C-alpha cells in the first residue's frame, strides 16, 4: 500500500508538470554535473535534522509542495511574498493554514552558503518534501527530478481560479481530483472549521449530516468546539506515511 501511495503522488506531480509546468524539463541528478554536485545530499541532511525534532514536518512540506504544483507548476511561487498591493499565493484562503515556510527559508540560506545561486527554491521544496516524508523510513521514498527554474509570478487570484481548472481536468478517466490528492492525507490534519457545519448545522437547523458515521461524528464534536482546532485525518497515525487512512475509510 505504501508503494501505491508513492506512485499515486508521483502520477499527480507528473500530470501537473505536463499541464501547468514551466518550459524547463527537470531530470534526475541534475546537480551532479554542476558546481554543486552534493546539492541533494545537502538538502536531505538539513531536512532530516529538522524532521528529527518535528514529526509533523513531512505533512507540512508535502502539503506546501502540493499546493505549489497545483497552481503554476512546481515553480516555488507559493513561497513568494506579495509585491505592492497584489496578494501572493500564500495569502490565498486555501493556503493560509500552510506551514513549514520557515524551514524552506532556512534550508535555502544554508544551501546558498555552500552553493551560491545554484539550487532553485523549486528544487529545494520538491526535495525537502520528499526527504521530510522519507525521514522515518531512513530511505528515499521516491526519486525527485531536479533542474526546475523558480517562478517570479505569485498571485492569490490564480489560486481562486483553481476551481475552474479542476472542473476542466477532473474527469472519470483520470480520477485525479477524486483519488490522487487524497493519498497525502495519511500524514495530514484538518481544521475543524473546514467541516464543522456538517457536525453542528448541516441544513441550518442545528442538525448533523446524516451521512456521517454517528460514533465518529460525536467524537469530532468533542474535539471541535473551536473552528481553529486541528484534528488528525488519520487518527493515531497522522505522522506515519502508511495505509491506515485507507483502512479506516473502508
């Protein structure tokens, strides 16, 4: 099941690269022939040191990477701050709960000290997301192609347009939106505010969504008096990249 998780995530990233990616074509071991041949090892060493003290880092960085790729391709535009009055991607509502930006910034600073102007933020984010998830297994869970160029456009309005993009590309033949992004939920959490209406006021009459499992719904009610509270999407296993999330769905 773990292999299926990895393959599904890779299929998703491959699809995003075709549809939304920039003109450059990443490849394996891009940095081996550059002035920074140890770039991937450098990113991994820093990421693993940080993951050792933060078991949630894999979920955080994987989510940032996913949100980055889904808009303009995997170009690190999610990391950019706004310029002038235009809000950047990270200020769009779906991205306000993202975490781990400080980790990426710190990795970038350390990499720049060793290899000035060589390693893109886009590659650092892609590598760090993989490495943070891989930390507990002490082996790399998937290959990451490198050689991406950083984007210089980041607009919150692009995130809001995603609804229309998804309607165009989500279809029964790919099951992209129905299945692929869900794979990362095995190490994710959700804010109570995202689903509290289904618990407390489903039809506007103070009722609960009847499709919910009553026992689980009651436990969520106890956990969610505050919309800002977070709950594990994979109870008791939210920091482990495993198949438990799918076992409890069945």
